[in-house]
């Protein structure tokens, strides 16, 4: 996609391979993800690939964020910021981008007709929720809606810093970075602060009078240019004894958060410093973690040769009351004239092209700041002092306040870094055009836009036929098929039935039991498979039965597989789901959910304790290929639940891990996953189900019933099956290395709105077994 531009990945020279530390995950917030890299493995040939381990808990991606990915796919990181919600590795190895839009369909369509969308669920490993669309969905995801008034543009130019130096004379030899490091690339050890420098800049050191009660990290291994880097950032509050720690975030080299903890200070808080920390009394009230807990956790996490990276890191270590010998301070690494220091926010924009510490947020995001310092250190090591000096940071800082009027925009392609850039402008800057295939009735602004080759057709069938011919001729294509959305009355009914269906699938009946059975022991037994929403005793039968409703589908399935047909308290019990018209195809659906490409490498575990994460980290060598760990927390109490999901790169790695954790050493219960995180969030957002006794029929609305009887071609169920097959044919005609997105935009009307769904993948990326690492 970018033949004449500097490639995003650099092949390391011999003897300078950086070893990637496993990105060990710890729990905080509601879910934790981490990427683990397999040590010492390099791809035979680089391939573009995706990772979505940076997803937020609800897995919702805004239209602007989707636009950021599309722009990055066209130009790469040298011209536009990386997308914040996912990682696209080796972008310059992408061959083309194809976006299929199923206008009129939504997330509800996908899960209502899940079995019909066979190709989508089996091929695309990355799925995410989309917000309901505006009046012009395509204009939003392409960036046409970002055009600004003169005043808005002026403000954006004040805030958006160019990444190339202004037109001033630069004497590189006078640059303080060149004077300190020279012009050649340097290794990691050259960037470490010396003991004398640490003393000068007031870092806590062993044996100093003001550090008597400080705890050493016990990192005393030999540091080399291959040692692992960890980004660290802390937030503090003001107490009666001075500044004390309220939050710590630690990020490993893959960019994944491995520790994010709120901390309750020992002394009375007099000022939460909310405008800086984002911490409030309400947030900190339920927290029980103390300073000594995070000290112990940090010591367990860091390997002996760990290098900590931070911005004004001395303040963070003093807040932690810890001593660490190997540090890189980005406020000192990027040397400034006369001993001054660049702010982290400035460096993030000027070097990495990303916005942090935005004014519309409440306080700083410690994880974001920690990740940013790590990326700054990695950038310095990858490109060297000369590249930094050429950016002329001092001049950029002085030009930050310039107004748009009178300022000459750069004449290079880096103009696309401005906030109002669209995907069309990105393509135009590299001499390429966008192909847009749609129906005649389409009224999108995109169809009449410059640099867009629009082909209008009379039907979906004609769009399909044109796509087969035209897609191979363009580097970027959008193919839009149009369908009738669900009518309002059917939408409401579908939502209710979906909620009921998943509730019934997560419910099991067990029995018979003796009349004097031990209910406490039985509850403990069934709870061992996962969190229970409710458990009731059924006395309508000759012998008592139990009705157990689980929070997650995996728990119910595990209970059925483990207990059906075995002796419980001397009685052979049966464990099964209620049989209703909504669960008749449950066995088929469960099997297909397990085969879903997003679930195949994921396992569900029940019975995990609070120490599970630490044990997992200590024995990480047993779990090769681990990409992410999801540790759900109770939304009300914030406490970690007793189950989790482990996401692996391959099914084989997941199966090996499952065998290990179910063994005698771990004694956990588990199985392969059935549900994805965005599905959990979506089901929570549906209207509460009207609980009905099993067997009570839900009559389909007349419109759907008639459609099923008549088997109309345009019925949503038929359309889902038919167009899934047709798009499969188009997908198989694409070449290797094509980034493909399937977008069901959702619907919005006066009767309500439905969230959309996105699926994406790079063709043949699964053949690339390279572990997660930054390109």
C-alpha cells in the first residue's frame, strides 16, 4: 500500500535483536488483556496482521476510530497516527483494502441469523460493535464529515503539531540530543541513566537518608541491549503527609497493560488532585489495595533485568517508595536546551502523532501515559538520535501556538496528519483512487466525492457482478449491498426473543435429588462451574429438582457436560436445558459458537482465585501463544469474579493450556469459549426479558410468519444465508494480504436504533504464526 514510503517495521541488525518480555496480564478495571510474545521467533516473511487486544470492555468502535484504521491502512504510521483501538502490524505489506457494507443490517441480524452467517463467523476472528449510524454512515467512516470551518481548522492546527521540522536552518551538531548521544543509533544500555545522573535528578537510591523505608525491586540482573522494557506511570493525591500513590499502571513491550491498580493511601486525603489524576472520592472509596500490596505485586512482575521507562520517573518511584536501578526517563532522553524538559503530551504528538491528556477528559489516563513513554523510548531506539534531531523539536515547541492564518502547510504528504483528513485525501496523496460500488438509490456524499470512482447499479446482484470485475483493479474498494431493515414491531420482538433465548440457553435443570438433599453442598457444586444468577428449588415433580440460571453460557454448558448422568449424593441425576422453541437448535448453535473463529483460540476457566493471575505470570512458559487474559469484575463491587477467559493465537495452544489447568496442579474447571466479549456487553444492553415458564410459546409476529411461509427471497433469514455465500466468493477471489472488513452499520429511526457490528481480518494472516509484537 505504500511502495515509496519508509516501512513501518525495521529488520534488526545482527546482534541487536531485542528480546520481547512476555506481556504478563494482571486484573484491573472490568477486563484485562495482554499480548505474550514467543521469545526468539522471527517470521520467515513479514505479513500484515491484526491484533485487537487493546479493545475496550464493551468492544464498541466509533465511526471516527474506524476511519483512523482505514487511513492508517492506506498510509502507515509515518504519515498518520496509529489507530488507538487495534494494532495493524506490517501495514506496508497490505495489498489492498476491501470494505463490504450490508446497509440495513445490524448486530441483531447477525445473532438472530447466526447459523446462516456461516462464512462470516468462521473466517473473521476480529469482531466489534458499532454505534447506531448517522444519516450518512459511509461519509462518517471515510472522514468526509470531518470538514471544519475556518475557526475549527485554526484551532486544530494550533493543537496538531507537524512531525517534520519547520522551514528554519537546522545545525544538527548543535542539537542537544546529538551532543549527548551522537548521530548514530544507540543501544538500550546507552539510554539508561547513570547512577550519577539518578543522583542529580533525585531518583531514590539505596543508602540515601530519604530512602530508608523504600523497597528495592530486587532487579539486579545483568542489563543488555536485549533487556525488556516496561512503561510506568503513577497518579498521586495530596494527603496530610504529602503526596501519596492512588494509581499505578505498568505496560509491557507489546503495548499491553500488565498492571493497573487503584491504591488507597495510608493517610487522610486532603486533595484528590482530580484534574490531574482523574481520581475521585467515589472511585477510591471501595478500594482496599494498599501501597505494600502493589509493591509486592510489582516485585513479582518484573524480571531481574527489567528496565523501567517513564516521564519524570523519579516522582513515580518516590510515590511507590521503591528503588529500581535501571531506568530510562523520556523527559531526559529527549534532551532539551538549557536543562528544560519537553512535556509528555508534546512528545506524544510531535513524535508519535497521537493526542493524550486531552482537555475533554477528567484527569490523565495512567495506562495511556505509561504506554506513551514506552513507545517514545522504542522510537528513540529504532530511529536513533539523528532522526529525532531532524524533527527540530525545539522549533516545533515554539511554533505550537501559531494560528492557521498565514501558516504555510507542509508541501509533503504529512499534511494528512491534520484532523480533517479523509480516506479519499490519503489515497489521493499517494496517487490512488477509491472504488465505490452501490445501488442507484444510494444518496451518500461519498458517491459524488472527488477521487472516488463510483459505479451505480440497479440491484444487489449487479453490485455483486461488478465487484468481481472491479475489485482487483483498485487498492481500496467499498462495496455496498442494501437490504430492508427490520420493521419497528419486529425489531422490538426480536430483541426480547434474543434475550430470552440466551437466558434459556444459560439455564439448566438438574435432578432428581433426594428430599433431604444438602442444598448448600449442591449450590457449591453448581457454582464451581461459573457465576450463578439464580438457583431455585423445583417442587412440582415427584422428587426435587434444581433450576440454575448462570451468568455465562459457558458455565451452563460445562455443568451439563460434567454432571449429566453421574451420581450426586447417591442419585443418578440428569442435567439439561429447558426445551422450548427457542432452544430446539441449541446443540447445533453451541457447536457452531465453539467453531467461531474468535472463540476457537479462547478457553473459559472457572474457579480462579485472586492469586490466579500471579501464578499465571510465574508459570508463563507453560502457556505459549497466549494473547490476552480477560478477568471480569463485578460491575457494582469492582471485585474480580471467579472465572476468566484466556485467549490464544491458535486452537492448539488453547487446547494444551486447557489440559494443563484442568490437571491436578491447577484443579480448575474449563472448556473452550462460546461467547465473545462484545456479545456479553450487547446482551446486557438489551431490554430485560419477560421471564416465562419453559414451554410457553412465543408466537412470531404475523409479518415474519408470513414471510417464512412464503419463503420470500428478500426475507432477512434467506438474505443472510444468500449474501454470506456471495461475499464468501468475493473474499476468496481476493489476493493474500487483503484487509477485509464486513460492516453491518445498524439502523436508526424515530422508533429506535440498533447497534451495528463489524468483522475484519487480513486474508491468509492465520498462516503467519508470528507472535504479537510491535512492527
